[in-house]
């Protein structure tokens, strides 16, 4: 007998929409970030390296279509997938002109089997004109706009050098809602100076924010980052695995049951990972979260109060 779903996972959501498995294909569109190019800062967030969560494929001469073609090969082989989402992941994918964004999106969505796209960006890099253009795709495609928030606490955002405030996020959500665009917020657990109460507050505020989904990440240390230097000096101590698992379960309990959970932990490149080393054992952490929810006899939304 199939186990009860303890939270609203992304794969199930996509399968319910399309009647089959849908796989994301990550894309590097060759863009930058205002927190890297000097507009806000040249340092970036303390946990982010110079690759900006990207592959560097575009700078190595691979077009968007070529990246999708290469990405499909693995997805078809591993999952027998026939439908795909274009995931504009690297850096800030609305930090450019509307004209270039449209060129990016059109190129990706023209590929066979594409049913939609997910656009990773910052809440301070969106405006009405860009949203109007993105909204035009919602008639024919599934569209997710993923805002990197990380925390609702401005003191934390300043400490990690995000370069925006929680108010920027709230304004971005307000502008985006009602357009047929699904909104996902990225949050990080284990940020410097944040305790369990503060992380729970992030969950409670997001629960009432009007967004459609959340990605939950673990803060891990990547080589060559500011956080790497802090960790070496003993100024940052990563979460223990059990502590993180418990916090994820708490976080899920405070979110409404209909909110789509796109991710529940990070998945670092092992050759870049400094600490904690358990962060590289994705499947183990994933299974621990499922087991802890079962042990608690708990579900997403059990502590949600409107």
C-alpha cells in the first residue's frame, strides 16, 4: 500500500497537471547579477560562488537550445520523460531587457516537449513591464517565477549580503499575483544568527504571503565563498543533519497544505562542498525527513493557522 503523502511535493503536482512525469532542464542564459556586477556589490551573497548556481554552459558557447537538447538525453534515459520545463537557473534571469528575456524564453519553449518554464530571479529585479511580458506566456505554458528570498529577517539579509529587503520581496509578490504566474520563494535554513524561532517565523510569514510554492535549502559551505572564510575562522558552524531535518519538518507544518514544496534540501556539487559533509548525502536526508514526519504522525499544514 502506498504511503500517505506528508507534503505537497512538486513531482506529484506536475504529474497531476500533465498525467505523466515532467522534468526540469536547467539553463544558463549568460546573465549576471546586480550583487556581482557592481550595481549593488561585487561580493555576491556570502554563500554564493562566482558561478552563481550555474553551469557556465553559455559562456562556453552552448546555446539555450543546445543545453536543452543535452539535458533531455539524461532525463529521457533516466526517467523516460517526454515533457519538460525550461529552468532558467543561473544568476538573475530578469536582470536584462524585456527583449532579451523574450528571446531566451522563445528559444527554450520552441524545443519539442516543453510545457512551461521556471524563472529564477531576485525580488528587486522585476517590474510591471517584465511581468506583462512573462504573463503573456501563461496562456499556453505553465510559468513559475522563483524569487530568491532566503529569510524574512532584514538583519539576516544584510548579514548575508543579499542586497534587498523583505519589503522588496513583498512588493514583487504583490506585483506578480493575479497574473496566472505561479510564485515560488527560495528560503535557506541555518543562516548565520538565525535560531529555530526565527526560521519558524519565516515559514509563518510565507504561509500568509500569497505565494504558490517554496524551495527549502540547507546552508552549506562552498569553496571560495565568503562563508568558506567564515567557516575556516570558526565564525560559522553549519547545522547538524538531525537539527536540519527537525527544522524542515517544523517549517512544513506551518505552511498551508496546498502550497507546493519544490525542494526540501540542497544538493551541492561534491567537488565544491566544504561543510557539512552530510549535505552531500541528499537521499539520506530526504529519507530522514520522511521518517521524521511519519514518526511525528505529522503533515504539511498541521500547525498552519490562517
